[in-house]
C-alpha cells in the first residue's frame, strides 16, 4: 500500500475535475470578497473542457496531467490558464518516466510544478497567492520522503500542509493580482488561488489514497 | 448591474458577432472562432501586426484592425487574456511570409499567453514573431532601471504604437524595422489616467471597487488597478495639471519638443468633458514650450462603463510624425 | 454631480474652446462667438447647411460640420436652443449665394429661435433660407395626420438627414433640391430610444429624473422626456425586439426594403452593448426580409452621460443610397 | 392719479429687472422641484443684459419693453428668450403710440402680449405654464377697464389675479415642458414660468403705482 501506479491516474484526474466543478460557486464567493468573483468560472472552464474531451479515453496520471495542462495552457487564456497549465505540465514532465509513484516521486513532480510556476510569476510565499498553498505542500512531501513516511500518511500530511498554507493567506496582504489594490483591506479573507490550489491538492491526495497498491 | 446584455456568459461572443455584422468590409474571423479577428484586407508581403487582450476596452484592441494599422487581434473574456491557441490562429492567418509583430499591453496573463503563441508560431509554423510590449502608465510603477524589466501597465498610449508600427508595415518595412518603429513609439509615449466611477464585469455582476460620490482616483488602471492617490473630486484644470506634471516630467518632454496628444474617455465620461480637458492640456503645453502636432480626443481605450479619462503624450521626430499622419481605416479609426 | 469640469457656467464655452483646439483643420467660429461654429472648408457656390441646438449631445450637433456634411452650427447652453442672433451669424458666414438650409430637431425653443433667424436672414441679409425639421422619434407622438404638424421629437436619426443633404449640397444641387433630399431622408427615418440612467445638466447639478436600479424607460427622449413605458430591465434581445416592432411598423418598413441602421449610444453605454444590440437588429431585419445596406454603431447623439441607446432606420432608394455612401470628413464622422 | 405716462417707464422696467434678479435663486428652487432647476438662471441672463446695456439710457415704457423683448428674443435663446421676448415685444408694439396709459391701454398691451404668446405656444389655461398667470391678469385688467375702476385699484386687482393664477398651477398637472414628464407627480407644486410671470407682473404694477400721475 505504498505505491501509486501511474497507470491508475484517470480516476485521480477526474476527481480533481469534479472537485473544481463542485467548488465553482464557492471559489467565486471567495474571489468575490477581495477579487472580482470570477475565479470559480475561470477554473471551471478549462477543467470541464478536459473532462469532456478525455472522460472516455484511457490515460495515465502523468499523461492526464499533461493533457489537462496543455488545455489550460493553450486554450483557456487569462492568468489561470498559464499558471495551472504550467504547474500540471511541469508535473507531468517530471513524472512521465515513472511507472510507480511513491512519496519521493510525487514530491519531485510537485516540486517541478512549483518551480515552473515560480519561473513565470514573481509571487513568493507570503504574497497571498496559490504559492502559499503549493509551496508548503511540496515541503511536506519532501520531508515525508526524507523521513521515510508511508504514502497514505504523507498524503494526509500534505493535505494538512496545503490547508494550513491556504489558511495562512487569510492574515496576509495581497501583493499580486486584483486583490492587491485593496492593500491592508485585503487582510482577513482567504486568497482565491490558494483556495483552488488546496482543493486540487486535496482531491489529488484523496484520489491517490483510494488507488494505493 | 445595469447593462443591455443577454446572458453574461454570451457577452463577448455576441459583441463580436455584432462587430462582424457592422463592419463586413473591414474585419472577419479565422479558425472558426469569433475571438480570432483578422482584417479582410490583405497586403501580400507585408509584415503582419497582431494585438490581443481581454475584452471590455472597446475600441481597444480589436477596433484598430484594418488598413494601415493592425492585421489581427485575439480577444479574450472581459479583462482576461485570450489563449495562445487563439493568438496562434490569428498569427497564422495574417502572416504572409514577412513575419508577425505582436504589440500588446504589459500584463502577466497576456505575456504568458502571447509568448507561448509566439514560440509555437516559430517552432511549429515557422513564422518569425517579434513582440513589443506597451507599458506607459506613469502612475503604475517607476521607470525601469537600465537593463531591468518595465513593470508599468500598458494603457491607451498603445494606440500610438499601433498607428506608427501599422504605417511602417504598410510602407513595406521589414519585421525588424517595424519592430524598431514600434519600440521607438513605445519609448516615447507616456500616459496617466483618472477614474471617477468603477465598472462592472458582466460575469461578475458587481462593481470592481467602491469610490465615494465626491471622490476620484488619480492614476487608476483600466481594470481598476490602484492609482497613486484617491481624493476629493477637483476642478478639471487642477486634475489635468496634476496629471500633466507627472507625465511631462517622466520622459521628460521638454521645451522645443513636438508631441501628439491623446485624450481618452474611459467609457461614461462625455466628450464635452474630454474637450474641457483638451483645452487645459493645450494651455499647459503652450506654457512649457511643447508644440502639439495633433490631437486625438474621444474613446480609444475604455474600461467598460468607467467614468474618467486618460492623457497620453507621444514625442515625435520626423519619422514618427510621418507614420502617425499616414492614412488608416479601421472600424474605429479613420484618418485621411 | 460627478463631472470633470471647471465652473458649470463655463461648461459650454470651455468645451467649445477645446473643440477648436483639437480640430483646427476642420472647424472654426464666426462673429467672435465660440457658439457660432463654421467649417473652415468653403466650397464656393455650394448651398450652405446649418444646424443648431442645445449642447449636451456631442457629437450632435456641431460634430458633423466639415466636408460633405454641414457647414455651420449654432450652439446653445446645455439643452437650450441658441439665439436667433447666433444662428444668423452662422447663416451669414456659410452662405455663398446659393442659400442656406437649416436642419434641426423638432423642439419648441429651436423652432422659435431658428424661424426668427431665417426671417432675419431673408429680410435683412437677403439670404434665402429653407428649413427641414427632424421629428422621427416614434415614441414621442403618433404620426402626423395629413396636413397636420409633426409633433414628434427629433433625435439621432437627424444624422441620416445631415448626411444625405450634405452630400447633395456637396454635389452642388440647388437649395430646393437639397431641401427635397433632406425632406426625403426625414420622411424615411424612424428612431426609438431606451434609457437606463438619467443625466445631469451641469448648471443644474442634479439628475434630470430618477429611475430604479433595475428599471429602464423605453421611448425616452434625449433630454429625459417621458417614454412610453417604464419597466424592469430586460435582456437586450427583448428590448431590441420591442423597439424594432414599433419602429418597423411605423413607416412601415417592409419585406424587400433596403435600409441603413444607426445604433446610437446615449453616453454611458459601452460599445460592447451597442454591438450586442446590433446583432439582434440584424437577425430581426433578416427575418422580416429587410436588407441592411450599412450599419453605423457608436455614439452619434448623446444625452451627456445617460446610459441607454437608440435605434434609427433609414429606408433607402438609389438616390439616398448614393448620398449616404458619399465621402465625408468632420470631427466626428469620417467616411471614405 | 389715474394715468401712467409712457415716458415714465424706465423705473418700472428696472424694477422688473431687479425683481427677476432678486428671485433668481427662488425661481431655480421652484423649477427644481418638478423641472430642471435652471429657470432662475435662464431668466436672469436676458434681464441682466438689458440692465447692463440700458441702465444709463433714457427710454419710455414701451421702448424699454421693446428693447428688453428684443434682447430676449434675439440674444438669449432657449425657450424663455422667445416666450418672454414675444410677450414684451407685442406689448411694446401695442403701446408704442400711447403717451398716457390708463387701465384700458394697459389691458390692451398685456392682451397683445398674451395673444403673441398664444401664437407661438400651444399651452392654454390649465396646462400649468405661465399662461395661467398671464391670462387671468389680462382678464382682470379688461374687467377693471370695462367697470371703470381706478388705475391703482385695477393694478392691485391684477396683482391679485396674477397671484391667484400662479397659485392655481399648484393643483395642476403639467402638460408642456420638462415637468410634463412627471404626469400626476407634477401636481402639488407651483409652475416655475407661472411664478416668474407673476413676479414680473407684480413688479410692473408696483412700479406703475409709484409713478401714477
Ligand atoms: N501575478 C500573480 N502571481 C501569482 N498568482 C496570482 C497572480 N495574479 C493572480 N494570482 C492568483 O490568481 C487568483 C485569482 O485568479 P482569478 O480570479 O481566476 O483571476 P483574475 O484575478 O484575473 O480575476 C488570486 O487569488 C491569486 O492566487
Ligand atoms: N411648451 C411650453 N409652452 C408654454 N410654456 C412652457 C412650455 N415649456 C415650458 N414652458 C414654461 O417654461 C417654464 C420652464 O422654463 P425654464 O426652466 O426656463 O426652461 P426649461 O424647461 O427649458 O428648463 C415652465 O415652468 C413653463 O411655465
Ligand atoms: Mg477576473
Ligand atoms: Mg478573479
Ligand atoms: Mg432647462
Ligand atoms: Mg428649467
């Protein structure tokens, strides 16, 4: 029960899609508080295109990430298309050789995604963006890998780290994007991108836990 | 939200359909996608010029596609960049072998998406693409230090870049030359805006920010980005003076310079007020010994129904003057 | 009142000064009075065409003075007719012996003042003046019975009359002939508008009427005159359908007719929405078998910063089509 | 004390001008309730031009009316220029031959003004316009003339009739001009034009009473 097979990726990807779809309204509400309220719609667009196009296809985890990433990157536009597109495509690239994914492999994939993101955006931890969710999730997986923690426990720890990261944005002042215009007034609510990133990571973890072999 | 629309999610699609209906002699679309607008008038061997960006700024961006200016434009949702695929479709359609120049505003999303399109055009289609990014809003950031990236927003001044580059391409200059002209225009244009009321993105349904009944925000961006100062509304002449001080000092524009001036309404501000502003700009520049070659007054780059205006100055030399004065014909810009 | 102005009492004067600064190649003023605007381009022997009316409707009225359209325009305070003296000054300046045609909207004040100017021009200056009064707002009154006075308001459709008469005069037709063309255009144009928000006259300082946040008023006039129905805001397509039903039935425009369409923004309504409206007009007319020769979309006759739009239809025959398509160049209307 | 000499007109005209100037703000307020609030400014414009141009000149009553009327008619524009311009010019024309003005002469002059007005506007008594002030004032003078009432009493009666006429507009629904858009909601307040007309007539009467010989 310590291995996730790349070949078992389809249900995990579809779980991520479903999570975004189910949280469309919620993400809109979160973005509405200090952003412009469209984050749910923006996210839902690309993920639903992926679902429509690939729900009847076979694909591995890394292939699915690649296809989803390509759709986001090429077809969606906005900022979220390139941002999440880059994360998923870089994860896919880092994982395309893996047949079996264990904690260390997943950590490497997610770290590649984070690094890809950091190449295109300037935001750092503390700037109230999705980086605040993604970075601690990567850290948690790396720590679990180095400490030899089991996959299921590592995924739970990663979820907790992502949630804590998301929650940490509540007390931050936005430095990038629309909310940054509010300055101090952006404090006190979650960041929309950090929230959607947490939803994605948790859905991924839940999906993997079900498929562990 | 008080808008004459159908479903918010159809806003951009229906707007684009209306545009093709109204201007069939000038524009059409490619790749089966109404978001991929191209000129119907092709000039073989000419460098193609494409722009792109979110909707909600009409006549920007697409309204400048036509004869003597741009050849194509990819259009995103309101205030959202279009996708690389869409920009690529436009690029393929407008390239006639001489390469394509992208001219667009300095926004994260646009840069991500258009850089990707440019790469794909190069790798997959063997189309040489160069890019010039407009970033001339003096209120949005300090000037870039030598060698550093310009972090200023691109706003209405981009029209001057379109016009000069468009005329250069129309004169059959090479891609490198057209790019040089665009860069020269970009380097010599400065803009600043002021907003009086917010605008509402249709999909969002509520105003992007709140502002008091007697307040203005000087330096605000065309998506409602924070300005440099919010305060009580002042007389027009005083507002213009504050804005002109900032603009003129930035390049700087100096005694003896010759400029073109663009007074741009943001959406809800009547032309009357824009001319009251023009009057003050003229006396301000006269006092500084800066000569005005020509004025453009009206709505050139809006923020849906925001009230407010911006002022752009373009410093001219003989080359830019020639390109600025050249004829053009697009849905929103006709010059004889 | 949130406006970018100086003193309200200087509003019109400063706006006019800005206009002359921005368009020195096209317009100037006569009689030492900025309210008396005339074209700088004189064509000897041509019938002069003058218009006039209150300010607050830019580009109406004065923005159509230039080549191929109007020769002069007297401008009053916001929503107030200019004086006979001012109209007379314009008349004297633009007459070159062939007589002058007045084209203006059907409002009490304008009629009083321009009839007097016409009389004085005739008696004191020996200038023959004819008048054509535009009254095409189908929402403002029923059609005039044969022999009765037309009591309908003149609104945006007057631009079609300017254009056709202007081209006829430019073709050196006689005063009687130019008048005939203007009357033909006037007889074949119909307009209807809808308003979403009120506007504020600067000297008055408060909105001209109140309207709910979710309400529209169909048929409202361009000074805020009562419409035919106030109700909840509806989807664009539904509003257009109601307006088109009224307009089309009025002339009536029938299967096989060919028309020009003017979609006119009242001030604060973005171009985006005007194109969404255009799209629906097009499918409506297609269904009725009415062919559209050309579209004009944009702000042609505003009510300061009112939100809303109007639709005008002009039924064309070969003669009107020729005059409509003729080139023109004014500060606000350029057609190649 | 039953005659007003045409030659004594200057102080009467200046009194009318002064009354309009003093009531500029008040007329604006009245117009503001159901109109657009500019009636005071509109009226003040032409009357002040007259004052500036003629305060150092000599003129008779009918000459002054003629000059004031011409300024309003030719130079002011709007609706009020032609409306009051016509009234004053037609009064002047009817009175230009009079050396001595008695009740009958004044009635004839004012009636000529009313008739001139009715030729250019469609409003009738009851439509909530200045006609509601002017018409009863004319009627009152005509009645006083036919009954042989003395000039001062006739003028007082005319003032009362004008005031009653003005007040009668309070209960009316506007049929013309800006206020007509309010329909039933225009009921309950005075009409601005009826108010300015009353101010003019009362100032004229007061001026004449002082000058009776
Ligand atoms: N420059 C940026 N760098 C990193 N993240 C950003 C940046 N701009 C926005 N974001 C992220 O995007 C989220 C908003 O996304 P969304 O609402 O879809 O786009 P928009 O801001 O265009 O409406 C923010 O909550 C933030 O996490
Ligand atoms: N068509 C008309 N006929 C007669 N009187 C009118 C008409 N229109 C307006 N009035 C009078 O004019 C007055 C308003 O004058 P004013 O406020 O100066 O002009 P505006 O209505 O253009 O603002 C009204 O109170 C009414 O007495
Ligand atoms: Mg957004
Ligand atoms: Mg958002
Ligand atoms: Mg008024
Ligand atoms: Mg008024």
